[in-house]
């Protein structure tokens, strides 16, 4: 019994882009070979694969060109206990008057 590729992708909670990156798939033929080796029905057309794969290439090129140095995030101080009250030496002593 074989399953569809779309079911396999949704079952693993990934998309085609991440599947290609994980298994180093660069062409539609490699995707078909992957499906054949895993006994999965490849129900994704070449047009759909090309659309997703072309978007990956464009996004990778744009992100490398337009990167700005990131500003470090300000640290947020965690609130701890209240500081202990300072004791005066007079608190334990009785007045001598």
C-alpha cells in the first residue's frame, strides 16, 4: 500500500520546500526517484515543484543581498525578591533614656 506525497508531507508537518532541503532534492526527477524509493505516489506536478523551487532560489538571493546588521535585543531584567531591609543597629537595642 502506498501513500500520496501530499499526505506524507502533511503527516510530517513540513512543506515541499523543507522536504527538498532535508533530502537534498534539487530537480523534479530527483523528487520522483525519492518517491519511488519510499513507495510514495508523487501527486505533485512538475509545474508545482518548479514554482516552489524557483521561489526558494529567489528568496535565497534576495536575503543575502539585503541583510542588515541586527541590533542586539535589550535584556529584560527579571524581577527577583524584594531586597531585604537594612537593619540599623538601633532596632535591637532599647533606648537608654
